[in-house]
C-alpha cells in the first residue's frame, strides 16, 4: 500500500517536509490542480492515508466521507520524544521537538505540530490539534475536536469539553465545560 495524504494546504506541505518525502495528495474535486488527484480516485485497496488538514472539524468530516475500509498511517518525527507508556491513535501526526512524557493516551487523527509538550497522565480525544509550542500540563482530560492555538497552555488537572478552540497565547486555568472559543490569560469564553 502506498502512503498518501488527503489535503494539499499548508499542513500537508509541513507533513511532507517533516517526513522528508513528497507524497501523492488527494483533494475534493474543486481543489484539484497539477499536483493533486480528485478524492474520487482514492482507493483504500491501494492507499494508506493521513488526513493532512489542520482544522479539527474539517478533518473529522473528511474521515467520515472516506470509505469505511480506509487504513490510516501515523507519523512520529524522529526528533519527537515519547518517553514512557504513550499511545497514539491512527492517522495522527507528531511533529519535531514535541515531548510526550508518561501515561498518555491520544486519540485518532490528532496533530501535534512542532514543539508541543504533553504532561503525564493525559487523555486526549480524537481530532485534537495543537499548534506550535502549545503545552498541556499533567492529568488533563481533553475531549474530541479541540484546537489549541500557538503558544497556548493548559494548566494541570483540567478538563476540556469537545469542540473547543483555545486561542493563541491563551492560558487555561480552570475547566472548560462548554464548547466555544476561549482566549486570554486566564482564558475566557468569547
């Protein structure tokens, strides 16, 4: 099976740059150009995929549209440190200089960009996205489709609901119990 990407934007280019290879890319028909093929030509019998689209909700929607028998690959950059008892779900991307300490569970189709840190005893849901230098303290529970902007932080022993966006440079210091956009230091819902 040949590794391919679904997507052709900035994140897809970063994935290829960190992998050190150029991969075949599939996109929706309206986005096809000289470098891509239409998603209708994707074949789960020939291809193993990563959905290389940064937006958590878009990534979820694309995975739902793919054939049920689609297989996904995970990439972990050699400069990332996974120290002890770390599980990462299929279709995930762990970028250079990320550090995952111990007893960590990360769901499917997650993105840890560059320089992310995940502390001990964290459980992180599917379709997570941490932009460069986002940090998660220990004993944090994060549900599905959570997006952390660049340089944002989550204090230890925090719970984050699903469908949450944490703005860049924001600091989460108490539980987030409702979906929405949270910004500032300390973070507050917009």
